[in-house]
C-alpha cells in the first residue's frame, strides 16, 4: 500500500489526487479511531462523524459519512453499502422519484432519502470548518459515490455561495434523470470525476430512466485509466474482464466493485 499525504493546495485533477480521494472514500468504511489516525497523518486537525438512518425501497439502512477540516481543504466522504443490498434496491423499477437538488430533475428515491437524512449534519460541519476559505471536496464509493455527487449538486444549485471544488466517485450507480445529469455536467465541467472499474456491476444500475453524469474515468481489464470508453473497445475489454477468472466469471461484476480494486488501479497509474 502506498503511503501518501494529501496536498491541501490541490485544485485540479491528477491521478495522485484521485488516489487521495479514493483513500478518503475507503476510510469511510473504517471506525472512528482509524479515521482520526488518518486525519492526523494527512494534516487535518478536525473531524466530524455523521450517522443517520433512511429507508430505501427495502428495509431500513444507515447513512454514514465523515468530514475532515484542514487549514486549506475540507473533505466529506460518504460510506457505501454492501453490493448485494445495492443490487437489490437499485433493481426495483417501481421506486418513486425524489426531487432533484434546486428543482433540477429527479433522483433515485433511495439516494434522495439517504442524503436528506444526513445533509444537515454535513452542512453544519462544512460551515464549522470553513473558516479560511478552504476548498470543499466530496468523495465516496458505491452508494457513497451517489451521495457525493448529489451533495455537490445541492451546494451548487441550492447554496451557490459555498462551492464544491471537486467531486470524485468510485463505482457510482446511475443517480439521476437526464435533466439533472445535463445541468450537473454543465456546472461541474472539470470538477467531477466518476471512476468505473471494468465490469463493476453497480454503475450499470438502476435501469432507465436513470442516467450517469459525465466525466468518466474508465479502468480497463489491465488496470489502465482512460478518459472515455469507446463502445466497441469497451465491449471487448469487458469480455476480457469476464474471462480473467475462469473459475468464477459470474463474480467479476461484484469483484470489480470493491474499493481496493479502484485503489490498486490508481496506485498503478501513478507510475
């Protein structure tokens, strides 16, 4: 594992900064002791934890996140959930829509409910920590990626006096309708980076009419990052991913979803 520090002066995309955001997203799965230790190592002196409950189409779930405050940067990282749970409630096409941020389109009900349950805590932490015009970053994996994208959208469309400097997501599901996707793409050009690892099944859900936002960073079967995924090339590459493990080809879509697969690829692409 690469040991790194977060450059709090960073404002633009780089693979190294993406790795930092991936590490922050991974940290959302850890306990408070691990978060505090990492915060010290990364140069952040303030931490707030957020934990609430919400009800997607299936039984009660919880939303977890944390906020780090440093001299020049604030990071909010949202925790994901188990792939099996995600696949269950993302596959339910009867789920009602949830109004999008600032009245822009709509989002999947589960994501809207999850963010709404924790948003007051997150906003309070950002307001508390932002005492030096710090940049504000959102990150997350899986469900956490959807919440990170929507958190950035809520700031931009509802509270434009506080700007999200950047949003990095990993294995993010389709989150919103076409209207919000288009508005977000326009507002977050060069600020949003959505990483998808080869055959990761979660970004393929939920079905239409839900859409992805742009700014794709596609990780191919060899672990190389691309800024786009041409249709034909992508189909061939995904086939390679499915056949990479002949003993368990059906598990490729879940295996590619795990956070460590994203981190491994980002570490490789630093070289």
